[in-house]
């Protein structure tokens, strides 16, 4: 069994995130494997998994920024807002101008309220929205605040539009396709999606499952923590307190989780500022 670590997978199309977890469990020789942020079967690209104690990092990694390459097809709306759903309406795109497409996409940049796609993992009265949709229910989800940090339009070759998006966690790229189509009055859905980064982990660090089968390349937990969170180096006395889960009389330099390390460079825990003290949110020793 490998030591606690992250595994950065370049997911192939057609696989569920659970399929990837099952394969990595076999490669790692442990059932304690989880993933940070689901990718739809149609989607490819970066899927970050945790092995053993590194699974405790995943909930915090899920909150980090993500990046995607996507292709939107205008002129057709589907039940799932992507190519896997049934087409429910079609419209000609002859009257759509490239300038209109670019102008509407520019409106998405910044802090926006986005209605998630109905076929999502969001729970409605205790049941996943996608399960309710598959059961034939009409699901109405409330808009949620998300941030689109950057949206680059690479090509408008109607009916297709190729874009790259850098966004906050919780953003649905399928919803951007749906909303763009609605704004232009012709409908739209996603035909291709590739996640290019989760936080600091991008495609350059990712490996396909076949590659991992030949060489099980992992990111040691200490390296993953340094790459993903602000770092605080502790004295030995402070490190001893952390090992017992005690609060630290310390003002952390910023908001959110900080990775704390002992004097020898060993990763100990994630701490957050709580009033006048720093307190543990996850301990790894």
C-alpha cells in the first residue's frame, strides 16, 4: 500500500468518477480512496484523488479554483444541458452573430448568480437532483453565487463555440452553455468538457489510468499541502501542541486553511484562524 498521497488522474471519456476511484483502489492496494469534485462521464481531464489519510485534504481541495476547456453547441437544448441528454428544442442559428456570442459570454465574467443544471448532485429534500430528474420529476434549483474569474473565447464557428473558463468551485459549465443559448434565443448545450486544473494541479501533473498502471505516480501529502495551501512553519513546541490537536496562540497570515509543518518539514495539519487562536480543521499525524 502506498503512503498517504494525492493521485492526479487525467480521466478518459465514458468513465464515472466512481470508476476511476475503483481502479485507483486496486492500484494503491487500499479501499481508502476518495475524489475531490466529480467529473461527468462525458468529461475528461483532471480528477484529484486522495489515498489513505490524504482523503482528509479532499474536502478542502474541492473549494479551490478550477479551470476547463469546453465546446458549446448553439441551436439545441437538451434535458441534461449536455450531449448526453435528449434534445428538447432546436432553433436555427443563422441570425446569431459572432459579436453577439462574445458579448453575451462576457456578461458571465465576475460574481454571478447561477442556477445549477437540474442533472446535478445537489440534494433536493434529501435526494440528488439527477435522481429526481431520471425519475421523471421536474426539478427547480435555486440560483447560487459563483465566480467566473476568466472566460476566453477561442473560436466561434457556429453552431459551435470553444471557450476556456477559470472559475470558483461549484460553477457548472453546462449551465453556462444553457444560459448562453437562452440569452441568444436559440438554446445551447455542452458537447465537450475537459477540466484542465483543480487548484494547483493541472494536466502537466495528471496521468491516465493506463500510465498509472505502469508507474503509480503520486503526489506525497506534504508536497500536496505545500502546493495547495498557505504554509506556516512551526517551532517544535508548537508542533507538539498540534500533535495533540491543541489550539495555537498564533495569528495566521490570511483566511482559510493553512498547512502547518514541523521544523523538519513534516506536514502536520490544516489550521484556520478562529478569533485570537488558530485551531485545527484536519490533523494528519
